[in-house]
C-alpha cells in the first residue's frame, strides 16, 4: 500500500479559527479532519500523517514554515502529497501552493490540491501543482476531496493521464505530443476546423493560446510634494454602522467615506467588517489597515501635497475577480473626477 500525507490549515486541522491563524506547523500521525475523508476515498494509498499550519504563520513566516515542514518529512516514507482543498480562501490557497511546490522540488513526489477558480493560488501555482477545479466553500468538501483522491490513485497506479480539461485540473501550460485514436492527419483536421469557422459553427482549436489580462504600469509621479494621494483598501474599514452594507465576504459593494477633517481614524467610529482575519487589532486601531495617521504626517512634512478627502473601502476575501474589476472601475471614475494623482492600495 502506497503512503500519502495531507496538509491542512488551522481551521480544517481542527486547531481553531482566525484566533489560531498564527499556529506554527505540526505533524500528526494518522488522519485529522479532511484527511479521514481523503483516506476513505483513496484505493491505492493510505494517509499516514496530517500536517497543520496556520494561514498567517505560512504567509508571514514562509521560510521558517517551509523549513519546519520539510524537516518533518525528511524521515517519512510517502509516495504522494495532498494539500487542501482550499476552496476560495486566498491565504489557504497560497499556503497549499507554497508547500506543494516545495515538497515536489525536494522529494520528487506528485502533489495535488483543489481550489476554486477565483482563488489567487490557482494563477500562482497551477504550473507547478495539479490543482483541481473545486467549489467555493467547504460545502463542496466531500466532492473536492473525492476528485483529489481519484486522481491521486491514477497517478500512483501509473495509468495514462488525460488532458487537463478532461481530468478536471487547471491547465499547467505543459504540451505533450499525443497520437489520436482516429489517426486523422492534421491537414484534414485543420481544414475541418476552417470550414466550421467559415460556417459560423462551433469548433475547438488544438492549440489554445492563453489570454493574459495585463494591466499597464502607470507612469511614476514626478513630484510627490504636489500630489493628491487617495487611500483605497480591501480590508473592510468602514464607519461602525457600515452604512453601505458592504458584505463581510464575497463583496459586491464598496463605500466612500469623508476623512477631510480627520487626523486619524478613531476606534469606536470605524471598524473592519472583513471576515477573513481576526478583527481585534483593526477594531482597536483602524489605522493599521488604513494608515491615515501616517499619511497626515507625510502631508504636514510636505512629502505629499494632500490626502484626498475621501477613502474607499470594500472587502477582498471571497470576492470574485469580476466583481472586483467592476468595483475598481467604479472607484477609479470617482478618483479621476477628483483629480487624484496617486492611490495607496491597502490590504490585510
């Protein structure tokens, strides 16, 4: 029987929620949480160990986390490594990608994960890791774990792998020469595609070209001392009554708030409604997310001409790329109308 190891974050590893996001890596013999479901679905392997690490710890102490986890694995026998599923959780997706890539490079074993298409970990690591197209929340846990297990069994058994779209993982940009069962030559296939295209019929190219959504780099501000600088944040800083009813996750709304007469953001007047991190520090001092205090100091020192009269706020966690793009477009129209020269985009 082959051996597998699964990586989980603090929540799915049953350590705790955001209050335990700084949890340092541990390795446990046996199966914890989703590892039990993974083990149940694996036919060619047994999950022998579960590794758990807090999302914040991996994000803030990546080098230390990787060193610790790789040392855990030094004397372990394993044939495949799993991580997640990470659903739409960005920090978790990043952690799964980081550890999978490191394990693959050091131990030369296959690595498998699962993420929702909107998880930033997909774009960051799909070239290095088999990342399956998963659900947006833990409601899809059983389905996503089953898909990971089935593909893991296929890898371990040495069966022929199908193209990414047929297997269900995100394309990795790796091209292979394959022989079609139809044995139809390329000259005939390309003519058939051309005829379909000319007739307005549906056809599928054999050489898809990836589309890159490139954003041109803005020119530098020539003189900051004459610049009007605005603060925009995805950390969910809002007045305590959240007047625009911005959602705590998967946001579709944003807000614009007057700070023209404020030197700092006062606790009790502003708070965070972000559901993706422990709000205690931001509620105690909203300036740790939206640094109005520092910007006012720069304004007085003449480093910038002025802080724009309003700040703009929404929530990043779980927010789809389409909604983020729409909100960004709407906010930028307000910034252009106000003759803002530059934006400091603050996150968590």
